[in-house]
C-alpha cells in the first residue's frame, strides 16, 4: 500500500479528495497547513505529496523549498484555485512533479498520482544502486550527471578532457575512470605539465636513447611508453609548450612515438585523459594552444563544478573528511556544533574540495574536546558567517545584515514568513532586504 500526504487548508476539498484516493487503496495522511505536514513527513514514509499552493503561514512553494533544503525527494503534485503559468513554472523548478488547478478533475488526479508513485518507486530503486565511483563523494544532481558520463566513457577508449577550477577533484575523476575501464589492470601514469621543467618535459614524455644528448648515459623509457596498454593522465595540459603540443598531436594521430635520438617508431596503445583549470578555448584564440590538439584531447569533456555550485554535497564531504582525518590523527571523530555546518555550507570555497579538506583537518587538530565549534574555523569563514563580524573595530552593517538574513533563511529552510518572524520584521520588509542583498530567487523578482 502506498502512502499519500495531502495538505490543504480547504476542509471540504481535503475530505473529498482523500475519500477518492482511499477508494483506490491508498493510505491517506492529511494536514491543513505546511507545519503539520512537515511533522507527518518526519515520522512517516510518504510516497506522494499532494500540496495546495495557498496555505496559511508557510505556503506550498515554501514547503517545496524546505523539501529541497532537507534533501527529501518526494514526487509532489501542486493543487490550487489560483493557478497561473508563473506559479506552475516556479513549482516545477523546485521539483514539483505536476500542477493541477481546482476544481480538480478526479480522473486526471488519479492518473497523475499513479504516475507520481511509480516515479517514487523508481527513485528508491535508483537510490539503492551502489555508487560505481565510491571514491568520489556527491549526490547532487550535477554530480549524478557527471557519474553517468563517467560510466559511459569508462567503457570506451575515447580520450577525455576534464575541466574545472583548481581543487575540484580532476585527478580523482581521472583515476576513477581508469579504475572502471577495461584498462584497469594496466598502468595509470600521471604527468604534471607544471612540475617538470620545460627543457626536460619532452624527454620525460617520449624517452630517449643512450647518447641522444649530453648527459644521456643510458636509454630512458618515456612516460607515454610506460603507460602502454593503460592510461596516461596529462594534468594541467594547458601549460604544455607549443613545440611539445605539435609532437603530442602527432602521437595521438599516429598512435606511435619516437624516443629522442632514435629513428625507430614504437606503436603505443594508451588512453589519454587530460585536465586543466585554464579556458582552452580562450587559449586557442590567444594562440597559446593548438586547436587541432584540443579536438583530439576533447573527445568527451567532463566539467567539474566548483563546490559553491553543489552546496548540498558539503555535509557529505565534511563527514568524509571528519572520518578520514580523525583516523589519520589518532582522534575520535568529533561532533560539529550546528552553526559550524551552517557556516561551512554558506562559505564559497574558492579553493574548493582541497580547501574544505584543509579546514576540516585543521579543526580536528585544534579541537581537544571532540567538539568542533566556530572558533576552530579559519577567520575568513567566521567572518563570512557573521559569527565574527567585528574587524579592526569596524562594523560592516551591509555584511552583518546579509549574514543574519542568510542564517534566518537557512534555519527555516528558506521559509520567508518564519525567517521574518525570527528577525522581528514583516515578510514584506524581509523580501525588500533579500532583493537588496541579491538573495531573492530570480523567479520571485518583480
């Protein structure tokens, strides 16, 4: 039996629709406001949510935001007597499955409900599937899309270009692709194009024969040849000198190489994965990167998002690093004060995952009691959160106000009515201030 929660402040509609759904064999939970509905959601397994748009206090859109903020995935059918295209679009953007206008056609409602419950079952089946890349932490929509691309490309021999800001985990993705490919039993070779001096990079990549140049006392096998049958990861490919770009292009085209000082061509079977935090399209326009090489490397592109664009993954990453660094530092896994996690989620992380790992390890080392508080975080994060708002005896009112509004919104799951109550202002005043600080969702701007 599937469970349905129906939230509507119109008692007659609540009773009528509940009766229809009960006849179809569904177990029905009802509530007349969003707050009651949340309590039911916390204590019961709900397969489908039927939600009135206009509710007293926290409205239907606010509840959708609460579900999204708390990472609760339930197919939701919005129902209202105040149906407009704008409201339908807004609810769909927040994850609503369908939008119906009162008076509801019961046949349509039953069909949509059946489809929504089937979707709910599909979600649960998908969630139970083992993550094919357990070494990569993330369950956000954008990361799920990346996992799908990684699965597809791992089964092929296509070259891959991984782009993204520094610290987003490009090498980790490259390793995961190799580990899940048909080449997994062969070598995975890393070439960092920024750490090898330019005058040595060619000999490191292609190798050389004895006597090829002064100092070449013995034959050397290059990194590309060492990766034969496996994968070579060319990190920071955007820094490769132009002269070597031409030689690498020839290697990719002909699948063979010549050691320096040799006339012999050696056939090489290697899969190339490259990575860069540079804009290669711009580099091509500026003449510092070859366009023909770009298209050879960029058969499949994976663009890793910065951490600020996947904030829902931050709690998962935090827990992962808490466990990892506690073990490495021989400490019991500490607990976080609630405002710490809030501050970590709201921080923009210019250094991305690498910076987050550093912050968590630092906090573990500095926390002797097994409890991490705001004082164990770097000053930059304290200031961003508003916890430490006095800097050199200067109070930045703009940042303080924005920080307080953010804290109230996050505490209430972006319920503007409740956030306004916490701040002691009207909802209208709050919305004016949100717009001033760039916090008002684009769909709500006039």
